[in-house]
C-alpha cells in the first residue's frame, strides 16, 4: 500500500462511529439498534416497518400535552403485542448533554403514561434517548426545531432473524 493511502486510512479510523448491530447505521442515529444488518433503512429500522407514532413536545419540556393522550390511546388500541420502543429526541437548543437528558425525560414521561394510564406492561417498554443526534429537519428554522422535539413510538414484534433462521 502506498504511504499516502495508508496514512489516509489510518487517519479515517478514529472517525468510524460505533455500530453495535453492524447494520451500517451508527448507534447514535440508529432508531432500531438490534435489527439484522442486511435489511435496514437510513434510520436503522427494517424496510416496510410501520411508521412510528410521533408525539411533539414544547421547547425544553417533557410534559405530555392533552393531545398526546388521544394519540397514546389509539397507539395502544386493543393491546400491544410485542415490545414498545420509546425514542426521545430534542432540537439543538441547549447543550448536547442537556438535550440527551431532555430526550430521556420525554421518553420516560411517555413510558410512564403507557404503563400507568394505558396498562402496557412495563417489561414490554424499552426507552432510548437520541437527544439532538437524529433530527428530522435542520434546526435552523422554528419549523425544523418543532419537528425535532419529539418522541417516536415503535412496536417491535420480537421476530428476529439470525443467519437466515427464525
């Protein structure tokens, strides 16, 4: 290998982001961190997976709005079969640490409502905070910031494929 190319490769190594499930989506941006590596979209989730239910939050708030309860009631419907993944997000206002914490508080508020108010077994709920690391829109406009202040709710059925087997 030529010295210049070798140096370029060595310089690139520290920049590689951690990807625990090997799906090509860095953990910091992976909304479905346990998916098989051969079938994911840009957010790390399987193709064709239903879109998440999205709850939007006020600036710097983890308090549920009245409309969130209507959305959660529809989400729960006749029951929940599978695991519920609750992913909290924030816009870029505030520090990275603050936004990571805020996303976690939002996910916790939704998780508590699911278990305490809507009867979802707490063992079925998995919380995650991505803070400001996976914005839907840029944070340069109020509209972008509004769309980034959210919690996504995903249902995972528990089906996992490993080496082509069920």
